[in-house]
């Protein structure tokens, strides 16, 4: 199994310590073409493997022992599946005949991730030939390579640790590459004067690039797409017009790529209007978010967009209208007091322009859409499932393989939630930096209409962390900085970039003031 994974192209495996997975650990460690990483916490380990695949576009594997360890791969498996990122989960298991018979560390592992992964198989050491294992493993790797998650469950009999000299000759299947070509473009998208709107959520780094697009679009920062007629925040635009697009901006057709937009107001608008919808995805799977999907075009999204922009015959007046709308969304920074918004503006315009910025979900993901910042910055957020878990682990792994200065910009709750991504990871690369916006809890719940009306925001929704960010930094062995204004933030970021170790910058803001600023910006 390990030999075929390497022959298929596997370069990285993340291992969590355990006994039942000892044969896998020994085999992966022995293979000269596979680099091993050690992360103790299985949930963090799986997100770490996702971060490796995010940058390279090739699957990384994550290996664990049996029982609840295997279940902890679930969140990252779901994120990889819905976020179109390659990931292979390999879970060791008790022998199949022992499951549900009272043996320790045993749960029903075969197929446990259900529809949240694209392929699941069991490798039975005593019931499969070497040839069958090779064929099944190659198939699993190829499926993961399309940008999705795969689960391989491997039951082992004892003994688990014995080493034997063997002369093993295997007929491995060589790695295969697929030639990318753009399929025929649907006639509706080539009509004269058609009003086409490109809508993009998050794309993994191996699919995204800094692309200047001369079409109208609502393309979030995570897509890498920009242009004079590209708006990054649908919320900012719709707030000017009572939750709808102005009539001159209404599209005939929408083309989507990446994950769905993070704007609920925009999705609600589309659910009401139901414009014709085409989705572009390399795997051929897409989102029918508002119930009018015409088809999914199986193609690399960026290649397709480049080709489409060359043959586009649609309305230039429509593109110009979006250009005018974008100009109307400019925010006057000088009038804004110290707040989350001001902190984000300072961060994104202070970090090196070629950096990568990872964002935790909720407020961090939304603020970055509002900020005018260098177009050379690369952005990522785990928007497949948009969970709070795993953002730190994903960013640490990306720093390990990217070579860029990598900044994780997180809220205090999200940072504490994935603290094991720092505390229980074998190595934190020196090019990794954390910026924690400490506004005293889950401030996004004050953005919503419902939570405050319950009278329970402080107790159940904001949930202020008991552990201080400073204590967490020392606990994880990272250098600590703190800032409470623009100048301190700029100075701390400069010091972090010159540091020879990973560091954490805590930026202290007032949550209530920050919510007031955010709502004022939308009202204006």
C-alpha cells in the first residue's frame, strides 16, 4: 500500500502516535520518497494534511490508530470534500471479526465518513492479494487527486511491531497525469449582449492564482480574482439597496466557481431571483445553491475563465455598470476609530506584500472582503464547511511547504479552539505567524438579528475564553507580542517578520465598538 501511494505521487504523510497503526508508521517511515510529519491530536493532524494538499494540489495522507482516533479525522474529511481539496485518511483498525465484540478502541470504522468523502475502501491484509491492494490504492489516490477526500481503513492482526527482512518485488502502477483542456462553452454564455456575473467563493491554492478578470463579478478574496468590475463583498453592495442588486446590476446568467459565497444576503437574493446558473469544477461536481443549475462544466476553473474571457461577447455596458458600483463601495479609512476593521486594515497593509494570509471563519473571513490591500497577497479560509475547527493546523502545514511568510489571522475563540494545532505539532516553521484579534469573544453573534434578543449572548454565544492569549503563546513555545493601536500593530508585525521563530501577535480591540463600526460601514 505504501509503495503504491509513493508510486502514485504521495510525498507527505502526517502520523499521530498509536499502537494499532504501528505497521503503517514503520512502513511510511522506511519509504525514502515520503516525508513524515508528527501531530499528536488526530483532528489537528487531519487538518494539517489538508493544509499540505491545499498548496501542492496532490493528496497528503493522515494516519491514525483505531477507535475514536479515526472519528477525529471527520471534520477535515468533510472540509476537504466540500472545499475541493485532496486528502487521504488512513485509519488502522481492529480485525473485522472483532468489531462490536467488546474489544478496546474499536468502533465501526469502515465507511464511517459516509457521503462526506468521495471514496471509502477496506484493505484486508489476509484477504487481498498484493495485486488487488495495488489496484485499489491507485484508484483511491487518483480519486483524491481530483480534489476530494478518500478514506482507507486497514484492519491489522497482532503482532504490530515485528520487523522482517523481505525480498518484495511489486508490479506498481506508475503515476498518471491528465491533460487539461477547456470543454465547449455553452451557447447561452456566448450570446451577444448577455449579462454574465462571475461569482466565486474560496478556491484552494493549487487552483487559484492572482487573476485580473475583465468581467463583472462578486469574487471573494479567497479566489485570487480581481479587476475593475470585480466586487469582493456582496454584503457591502447589497446593504446599499435593501438586500437586492440595483436593477442595472441584475444578471441574466451567473457562473460560479469555488465554494458558495459566504454572504447569506446574496444567497437569499439569488434564491428569490433564480438566475440561470453554471458551475465550473474540475471534478464535475457542483452546487445548485438557488435551484436553477443548468449544468456543471468539468474544467479547471481558472483555465476556463481565461478561455471564456477571450471569447466573451456579452454586454460591455453591464461590465461598466459593475465598475461604477465598485467605485461607490470605497471606504474612507481615516474616519474609522480603533476597532476590528481598523486592525484588519492595518494588518493587511503591513504584512509583506507577497505573504499568504489564512483567515479563521466568521468575522475574519468577512472583514477581509472589505479591506483594500495589495493584490499580491494570497488568501485562504476553510470555507468548504466553514467550521471553526482546523484553521490553525491548516495554516501551519501550508507554512511548512510554501516557503512564503504565512500569517494566520484569527479571532480569539477560533484560535483557542484549535490550540492543539500549535501545542501538539512536532515542528512550527519560523515563517509562520499568528495574529489574534482579541475582541472578547464571538462578536459575530452581535451582528445577527437573533442572539441578542434571547438575553443570553454573554453566557452562551460570545463565550469569552478563560485562557489568555499570552499564556497560550508561552504554552505553545511561540514568541509573544501585543498591540492596542495602529502604531503598535505596525511595529509588532515588523518585529515578527524579522524574528527567527514563529510568533503570536495579540491585537486587543473593543467588541461592542467593533460591531458598531461594522454596522455603520454597511449602513453608509
